[in-house]
């Protein structure tokens, strides 16, 4: 009864107080004495339901008489209120968010702790009692295993039957590791096999599925031919050495090429290399772009024997054959020398940006103190104006001595304020690094399997993103809307004044800015460098009562561009038995010649890029590089006193003899166990004169 009335009064903006509340009767009146609102109800039998007998639902008091602290704003009532999440499904409801939402919707001021208790009360109502959850856990595991085969669950209890541990792994997520295969064979066939038998059986199964890695090079031309038949405008190429052995290859789907050439994506290509870890080692080149919702779109993939200047130049030449020469094109890479040389050769007019994350790791390898000053480093990289850049750069040099490494790199390559092009908020190559991590298992198999892997997941991505884009109705994508909304909230109190001819002065309390609506520029540089309206532009829009700021954003972030990006369809190639063979004979490709090197490298450890340093390992005992504490053979002075020194310490008097003054030589005699006498100075106990 109290809950229902509390929700009603919060919605209407009044308050009430309880006159009498028992199991049988409930009576309440308005909190103000002159108001006639009153309710009287009694329970129905032994149930918790109440029947209202008298209700005067007319208030003669004013809502303006309400106190900010509402009487009915308790955690039990607040937990049932539908709060406004401002359209953001990814937002985490915090106590301050609940306080703001209650203030905005119900015009009620509540404390943070009221909001915090209401939040956990709501979680309790949704998820149930945590104590009862342990009782329902076995039933939940049972139903999960019914719906998901091969799922592994386990629960253990102590002697008293109380919960101890539990384990849960979905069958579809369990990787076929060697230990998993050993356990499965033991469970199903009652056979014990070794780990290496399971490991060899796993790669034998991969061999049967993907084929012989050596024969895969021979089937590569036929695979490329069938991909081009099913997907028009696809560009492929294979080169061989003098002996007809594989040297390099290039693969770019036609839909990705046309999307980038038509201007639907930002003019930023992120390029990186990753090592192949199968029987045939090499380098995989990958170029990706970002769509309107800031999602990765693979553009092209290439494979070569090594990351040399010749192979990098070949990849960029093929890339230029696909997308051509574009004004304002930006390449984002790490500090690799061959990549930089190839970009300067093939794209001399393009802008080349350096990955800020790789710079950070290079500085960290030289000076670990940057770990505690990383905020200053990223503020330096992300500064939009040169004044802010100089300010943060001075602070970085003072805090991190190893930041002198940045002086050897032109700031035009890594600083947003100095960069001559438009990077559109892309400051690192981590977008392509995540693709390298995504393909870590495919890079161990055959080359045809690697190419088919990229084609298949691009087909899946295009299909899913096409369906999701069709559900969007707003002009901007969700990613762009979130950033514009954050800037709008920040600029709510800024003041805009008209200058004339489309220019406005905006005061933000920190540094005034001038906005030009005709050229879509701002002196803070945030609008033209990010492509989204800055807070100053939004403040000018609010001055003219323009509620929708989507028209101020660049077309790269619109939903129309997102839908056009994934409008094309990628078709599958089919099994090798269904591949077509052209009338003209295809080129013959032999597998590359691999030289066996002594030793074996780990297949799981990430291979650092060229120019990326590593931390020097030092001994914690002698602080010298090259070995650990367990291997240290340096002799250090012992800190343990000798037996003779301890005997002397025991014989020394604890206090200075009376009558002696500071600075006066005071001596005494002692006799050891063998009868030898020695004199020592009490003022300087290290100057000992032995007399035998």
C-alpha cells in the first residue's frame, strides 16, 4: 500500500504522511494540514491486498510548497521508478545519474545515498535474493547444458553443503587444445593418449580440412579466379621469383574498394604487418579503414616473404592500383622504416602519421616513469592547438626525461596540432592490431585458408552491419551521436555572440573561440580535425534554437553513409571441388623455400615491430643487466658481524664514565678470556690499540 501511494505521489508532485498502519488497516493524509486529501483502506482477509473504502483524491495545497527532500523518495519507492537513460543503452547507472534523472523528471532532490540504496534495491528486485541464487545455480547449469551441447559445468561444496567453487564453459567457446583433446578421448573412448599425440592429431585434422600448406600455393591462382567471378571488381595479384616460387600476393574485395573510392569512409588508411607462424613463414600486410560508426572495414591484404622495402613497395603499388591517388589521403603506421619508405615512394603527396601508442611503448622501454605520466603524454598527442601542445609538452619533458625521444620524431607525424592532414581522431594503429589478433590462428594455416578467412568474416560483418544499419533512424550513427551529446552537455552554459557574416564569438570560461559557420571551422580546431561539431559550434546552434546538430557533422558520420557502406553483398566461393577452371591455363606457383633456423620461437608470444624497443632486464641483487637474481655470481660484502666483533660489543660499557667531558680522551682497559689486555678510546670505539 505504501509503495503504490509513494509512486502515485512522486508522479503527481505531492507528499503524504501515514496516520495509522497495521496489518488490518491503513490510513494516510496529505502532509499539509489544510489539505483535504485522505485515504482509508482495510486488508482483504489474511492477504496482503487492501481495499480502499474512502478516498478524497483532490488536493487544495500547492505543489510549490513541496520541500526539496521528498518524504516518499525512499529506496523502496525509487527502485520502481523508470529512469531516463538518455537513449544510451551502454550507460552504467550510477548514483549521480539517478540523482540527476530524479531531479529532471520528478523535480525532487534526493541524496546520493538514497539513490545508491535505490539502485541496489532495484538490482535485488531484478536478479533476486543473492542467497537464493546459490540454490538455483544447479538448475541453471542443467538447463544451459540441455540447450548448449558440450558445455562443461561443475559445482563443489564443503562438508556442510555450502558453496565452495563452480566452473562454467560453453561448448562452443572451448578451444581444442591438446589437454582438451586428451580429456575428450579419455571420456569418450576410455583411451589414454599423450599431450603430443593430441597436438599432432589436432594439426592433422587442420591439415585434412584446409589441405596441404604446400599444395595451397598451387591452388591459390584458382581460388583468386573464383573469388573474382563471384565478387566483381575484386583485385588480386601473385608474383613469383625466377624459379617460379611464391614471392608476394595481394587480395582486395571489390565492395571494399568501391566503398573507399566513393568517399563513404574517412580518408585514413591504417596499415600494419603481422608475422605468419605456419610451416611457411612470412609477413602479412593489412590495410583497414573506419566506417561512420567507427567500426573496422578491411580494405586489402597482402602476403610476402619479409618486411622489406621491396615487399612494402609492392603492397602500396597494388593499393594505389585499387584506390588511385586521392587528395588528403592519410596513412597511419608504426615507425617501420620500410613502410615509411614505401609510402614516400608510391604516395609522395599523402600524409604519413605515426602511431602514438608505439611511441609511448618506445619511451617506456627507455624510461619507465612515463607509466605514471601517461595522461600528460596523451594530452600532448591529442592537443588540438599548438598552444595546448607546447603547454603539455613542457610538462612532459619535466616529468619524464626519456621523453627526449620525441624530439627525434617530427611532431607533424604524431601530434594532432601539427599534423598537416585531417586524422579524424585516429591517433594509433590499434584498429589494425586488433585485426592481427583476430587472425592469429588463421595465420598458422595454409595461405588459401588465410585468404578465405578474411573473405568469410568480411561477408559476415557486411551482413550483420547491414541489418543493424537498417534499424537506425537518426541522422548520425550511435558512435557519433554519443560524442556530439557529450560536447552538447559540456557547452550548455557557454555564451555565443554574433560577429557577422556567419562568424560568432563563444565564451567557454577557459579560452574564447571564434566559429565560422560558412566554412565549418572553429579556432579550437576540434570541428575541422574531428569532423564532428565542437562545443562552440553547438553553443551557436543553441543560440538560434537549433535542436538538431547532425547537419553540422561531416558526411562521414551519417547513417546514410553507413547504409551505403554495407549495401554490397559478398558471395562465398564454395568448396574446392566446385571451383571453376578458366579456359586459359593459370600460372603455376610453387611453395617458397624455407630455411630451417636453429632453435624454436614461441608461437604465442607477440613479435615486436621494427623499431619497438624492449625493457632491459636487471638483477635485483646487484642491479646489473644480463642475468637474474638466481644466476647472480657477484660477491657482495657480508652484513653479518663477526664473532670477535660481537664479543667486543658485549664488553663495551653502555654509558660514558662519569667525570668525562665531550671531546676528552677517555680510555679503559678490558681483559679477554685468554688474559690479553687491550685499551680502547670511549670517544672513538673504532680506534683500538691491542696490548698483548
